[in-house]
C-alpha cells in the first residue's frame, strides 16, 4: 500500500526492517510523499514494516507528519517490545521520530492506536485534506 506497487515489485526480502535492503527502496516514492505534494495532512497509525535502516526509511522520512507505529514484523501489544528480532528487549513503539516510552503499560497497543487515530480525526481542520 505504501508504494502503490505489489510487494513482489518492491522487495522480495522478508528480513527484519533494520536491514538496509528491507522495506521500500529509497528511490521509490511513497504514498505520503505524493499526498504531501497535494497539501494533505498525513498521519500513520499502526504497523509500519516498510523499513527503518535510515531515518529516510521511517514514516517521517517517507512524508508522514506524525505517526504512532511499530517497525518490526510483530511485537508484544502489552510490553511494546519487538517479538521478532535478533536483538533482545528491543522497544518497538514509536511516536513519529522517538520512542514512545511514556505509553509503556498504559493500555493495550491496539487501543493506543485507536485513540491516536480518533484524536487525529477529531482535532483535524476539516478544510484541510487528510490522509
């Protein structure tokens, strides 16, 4: 969805997202970057799983104004720790470009996502396009 292409045309790697060749290659334009050019406000909530090897691979680097997300293929929805990585005890809940440590243990992760999404919609100026 992020690239507008079928996954097999983007990457055939199922490596963890911190690997340089995982996710959407930097030479491909993502959906949020296109929408930003059309003056949309862009927000991402949920699983990213489209790369994190450099800041340019992250949601902010791909054109999202804000995000509440996790990078890895899966994580623990209560502890916010990555569940599929070679690193142990890796925190994997991010608020745009920083770890969201303050949300640790505050709620089940899906409820955090729901609440953030509702907040974005409720606080959004309806005269601006929203993605």
